C-alpha cells in the first residue's frame, strides 16, 4: 500500500522534540557498564531503575529498568509537548492514560498510549530542563580547532589533540519501529501528531508498496532533525511490532571514531559502522547492547522544516561509505 500524503494541522498535537526512551534489561548492572562506555551519564538511580542523561537540556535521555521476569523490553519513546495546551490535547486522545513524573529527574507530567503488540508512546510536559553551557563537554578532546583544508588553513600554530574515552552523548535523536500493521500505525501517529515524512521508500519490485518512512516533527519555519521517528513495514514472517534501534547524537567525526575504538576495546559488539548514511546524512555507528538491542551513535545529521518536501524513492543503498550493511540488520535485535 502507498502511504497517503501528510501535512501538519493545528488540530494535531504539536510535539517539540523527542526526549527519552525506556528499556527493561534482564541484567541492569551489565547494561550500566555498557551505558558508561557508550557515553551516558548517570543522573539518578533507584533500587530497580537508572536515569541516564546526555549533556543537552533534557533531564534524562534513557531510562533503564530491571526486568522482573528476565525478558528485555522496549517501553517506548517520550516526546515533549510544545505547550501545556498541546499536552492537554494529547490527554484527550482516545486511549490516553495520564500520569506523574514527580519522582523522576526534572519532574513533570506524562500521557501514555499503549499501541499494538504491547508497544508504547509517551508525551511529557513540565520537566525542568538542564542548564547547558556555551561549549560542548567532551571526554576525548584535549584541544580541537577547525579543519585545515587544501585552500583554507584556519588552524595556525594550533594542534588537534585527543585521548581515548567514551563519546559523551548530547541527546536522543531518533528511534524506529518495524510494524506488521505498518499502514494502521502510520495513520495513527500522523493523524494525531505533527509527524511528517521526510522520505518514503517503496519496494524495489512493487512501486505501490511503501516499506519505510523517516519522519520529522513539523515545527513550521523552525528546523528540526531530518527524522526523529522511522517506521518500516515488517517482513511477512514477523508477527509482532518491535523496536529496530535507538540513536543518540555525539559531537563530531573524531568523537565517533574514538568512541568506536573505545567500545571495541571494551569488548562490546559492533553491529554496523562507522559509515555515512544517504537519507539524513548522519555519520553512523551501531552497537549491540548486552540485552541485544541495537543502539547508534550519530553525528552531522540533516535538518528540515515545513518547506522541505517529502521525497519518495525506491529502497536503495543506506550508506554512502562504510562497511557493507549486515544481512540481518533489518531484523529484530532481541
């Protein structure tokens, strides 16, 4: 089935940005070891839950909970409502369950939607944002200036100096679901919220069969990330919706490569990378966490706004350069 054209509408709930994701892990302590090597900073810990932050304004970007039955689970993404009025609008959507975040870093309120196959979607508002500085903190850069190019050499008498370490995460960038009920779920998300496709890809054998879409938040004239949410049509043999991966922004290319070496030397599982995507343009690096979920570092992504037209094309190469994509990359990680 070909996806319908989507435009934002003020009657829809206007979301401002993606905020955090929530996972349950069978071995929370082991995941925490991975999280520190990945570049998360622990913000708060309870008996069965850890809140990790980046160095951006969100009070946390990843919630890791102890699985009570030993089964790893994705408990959904949370997006920030653009205003109190938009949050109230979300709370009036059929199926919304309202709750409090008073016991979490930053506080606030939350509305939760339980979707197909025990998947979740959350809208939050009223969190106290972190104060951020004028420069990007780093665990790897001792001294860094601009690049010296063939005809422009702005870095005169100054040197690039780095050391090993994790890539400090800035923010959560995007997540994605693979859905057997692709068309129904696409309609629910785009009819209720300001998600608009940046790119739609169709099957190489069936031009009327759309199989993947990268969606951004339409913020009007303001630019937003090329995608904060992607959905793919699950393979015919897949019966339940699952999260494909989550992705977190880091500062630059040097950070990515230093982080890749750091994670490899710590013994974690590389999934795919480092490379440069075609759609969205990000420099990417995918890893497998201890529970089997795919998680990505990215840098240098594209920005779009309301004037950016949706592009539609056949499924093609996903990278400009980098290692060959693994044959099982599109499949479920756990």
